C-alpha cells in the first residue's frame, strides 16, 4: 500500500498507538449520541468535542498515506459538521451512519499496518455524500418554504475546542508488554532462587547454631526479601490497566446486538478505573462478550413480553468492576426473565445428573457444565446454555471463578472473581504423602486440626462439622491419586471455598505461606485433573498447584 | 552553527515525523524544540529568539494556531521569526485567514520530509540578507 512508499512508514505503530484510542473515543461517543438523540437530547457538546479527535485521525492518516482511513474520517467530519449546523437532522439515519463509519474507522486504524480495503471506505464516503446532499436539498426546500435555518452547513469545520487535552506529562514511556513479561519471568526466577537461599540458610543455622554471622545473615536475607517484595509490587503496578480498556468496547457491541435482536437495551458500566493485570484483561474480553451476547439474545425478553410483565421496554445491562480484598470482581446483571430452573432440572435429570431441586444454587451451577450447552433445549432453558462452559473454562484458566444467581422474572447476574495477576500466587504449602502441594491462598478459608470427634462418615464420605455447618472433606491423596492409602497421617484439613461453596481437603502437614511463581504445565504431560500448574520450591523440588475450583466443582453425591 | 526550530503540534506522531524530517539531508544536526499546544509553543517562542522557523499546527487544544499568531502580533514577539502554519484544511479561505493572522507561509498536510527541507531553505534565504 501507499504506506510503504511513505517517508514516515516506520512510524506505523506510533500511528496506531495515537489514533486507535481517538477513533475508539469517537466511536463510543457516536454510540452514546445515537441513544441521546432517541431520548431527544441534542448532545451539542459531544458533537463539538469530537471535532478534535476526528481531525487528528484524518490528518495523521493523510500523513501516513493511509487513504481509506483519511477518507472515512473526512466523511465523518462532514456529517458532524452538517448535524452541528442542523440539529433537526439529528436522528436515526445520521446516527446509524456515524456509528457504522466510526466502526469502519476503528477497524482501518487497527489494521493500518496490514493494508486496508479502500472499497469499503469509498462506499462509506459515497453514503455520507448522499446523506448530506439529500439533507441539504431538504433544507433548501424547507427554507424556501419560509422556515429559517441557520446557514452554517457550508462551513465544514467545527471550530470548537477539544475537551480533552491530548498532552501528557513528558515522563511517560511506552514499553513493549513482552518486556514486562520477561521482567516478571526474571523476577520469578529470582524469587525461586531466594527461597533456595533461605532454605539453605535455615539448614546452615541449625547446623552451626547461633552466632553473630548467622544473625547478620538473617538480617540481610530479611532485607533482601523486603526488596524483592517491593520490586514485585512495583512491577505488578506497571502491568495494570483500567478495566475500562476492555469495557469501552462494549457499548458498541451491545448496541449492535440489541439492534439485531430488535430489543432496546441500555448498557450501564461502572468501576472502569478498577485496575487489572493486562495479561488478564487481554483474555477477559472474549468471555465477557459471550455473556453480553447471551444476555441480549436470550436473557432479555422481547419488548412485548416485557410490557406484559410490567417492565420498562428498554432493558438494562449492568456491568461493574470492583476491587475486593486483593481480587477484582466483575458483575454483569440483566433485568431479563431469569433462569428457568424447571428446565434446568429437567435437563439435568435427562443427563442423569443427581441434583437437589431444593438447592437452586447447586442447580444453576450446572449451566456451566459442558454438554449443557450444545443441545436443542437451549432455547427452553432461556438460552442460558450457549457456550457457558467455554466461558467458565476461560475464567478458570485465569485463576478466576464464575457464579450465577438468578431471580425468576427479574434477571440473571454473573459474578466473576479474578486474581490481580497471573504469574505470582500467594499460596499455602501443604504436605501429602511426603510430596508438597500449593493451595492458592485466595481460596483458603481456614486450616483446621483434625480431632477424632470432629470427623464423621456419611455414606462412606467424610464430613466435618465446621463452624456449625457440615462440609464435605475429601482426602488429598485420593484426589491426587498418590496411591498411598490414608493411614491416619492426615492431621489437618484445609477448608477451601468460593462464594457459598466450601469443602475440606485432608493433608498431612501445613508447611506455611509462600509466594510461588506459576509455571504452566506441558499440555502433553498427563496430570491429575485437580492440578492447575506447577511451581519450584526453595529446595528446588517441583510442587503441583491444586486447582481449587475444580475440586469444588467435583460433584459430591449426597 | 546548527539552526534551531520550534514545532507546535498536539499530535505526538507529528513530533516524531518532524524528528525524522529534521534528521536528514541538509537539516541533519538541527535543534528542534517541541510543544504540544499553543500555550507551550508561545512560551518556547518567547524563550528562543534564535529560532530559524516555527512550524505551527492550526487545530490544537489550549490556544490554537490562529490564537497563537494573534497573541504574537499583539505582543510583537520576535516578529523576525517566520511562522509556517501547518494544516489539513485546504481551502483558499483558510489560507487567507492564516496569512492575515501573520503566518509567513502555509504548509498543507500531508507533507513529506522534502517539503520541510524546501520551506526551511526559503526561510533561511529570506533571513540571510536582512538585518539581524
């Protein structure tokens, strides 16, 4: 393309970095404007505020020789100028043009490095011209009919100033994210080496007994630990991005989905400033898109059905992010028809699953199971089965959990709980049959010493009375298939849980808390189902990380 | 002695483009000052009477190109420094408005490094025989 011959083509990535957020800002604003115009709000300020970003995208695209993006930005400017001058033209037709054109612009900028199709851009410019011409003809007609209109349509430029100053403090640098990944990897190695040194120190101290040197070494190691901890904190912070960097894509998506489904839907987002590791954010978009699609297509009723239920015609999707004790919680709620518990129960029975109809929470958790999705009954299940197992799997792979709650006739709410980061896991190290295992601390509720009279057997399954509740307690050796039969060595159980679900795991010893560096497993190597990854401990030995969520998910017949 | 230039533009991308342009051919070794809005640009203009040329973007937040030119005229700040107005707007009216506001020349986007070289050469030529 022309960009190759351009003297500035080496700046293509800088072009994308500068123009993509601007194009997205413009696109989001058009989606918002479309809604406001429907509500009768002219949105003067928004329209004026878009002149700056559009102009920059146009100018930069011209400089880079990216003609299609320049053409589309120019056409959008022209439509904006017309609509600024003629408030009465602000309506569905203009809005649809602005939304589709800005969508195209975002796409063109995003894929600028790979060349773009000029045909679509030219086609859009043609549509814009047709719209403007017919509007101006209409304006001329009404003017001659004696109506007064402001004569500014000829002035293409919107001269009002940008609301947002584009300038940033000069101390900001851009860094390839892979470098931050590499840095984290190296820090992880450092942490493993550090635990090795500490392990050696302990053995040495035991051997030589107290001395000044041992005390000094102790102090030096403590200082080193603190420094590495601080380094980790700073590095983690540099990897954080606001949740809005993902949320921002959704107003347009919901608008398009709602359009296609012919259901008026309003998306309300909050907590966009909540920070999350970029590596997690990058993989969060897909599952959220899945949930949003499900909500619009299946969860929300048709306007007629809503009217019969006495609900407002326009449905509300509420997407919010919050930070809760070291994790990020993302909740998506709709005000649709809710899950159809009866159908889920019927489906579960058809699949031969044992469920208690009296426990709606257990029942609804079934919608995340594979096989609950692809079947015909999907629509009779209020469509909630569509690919939810895929969503649950991706959230789980991120070390997160997903839960659903539903109130019949009032809507469904999905709650995702995610770790702040993927790479370093605060863990409880336990020993089972002389092997060590890591249990993510985020899911550890308590550790309890097994007393003879607190453990019981019901139907050959262990249960324990914990804080007044009976919880199931499974043997870790059995879960992991260590082969060694329980021999009375299990002196503790670890209570793990998410949401309202709790379960105990019997172990031999509690070793202590440790920050571990997660190493992913080679997928070709067989492993117990309940292991999510591995780590290297201070003594250089490999330890498996228990997949707490999977353990909790294992169905316990009652 | 290398020449000094001031670039006023709110687009970071443009500053990088100017850096490329000022690093090649006859312009290599030039000093380039950067400002990201008109206000900053005006401050730098006031601080550097030695500037050989200013390249000024028209559309900017916090004092646009025309506003900067107007203030410079009112305060009669370094009238010997030629200011080139850079813009995507191509109508003759726009150009006339810029020149009326005190722009010495008018550069249209998209430009290439050679265009910068040309406009600089003309500015230096103009400055050479005149009084300092």
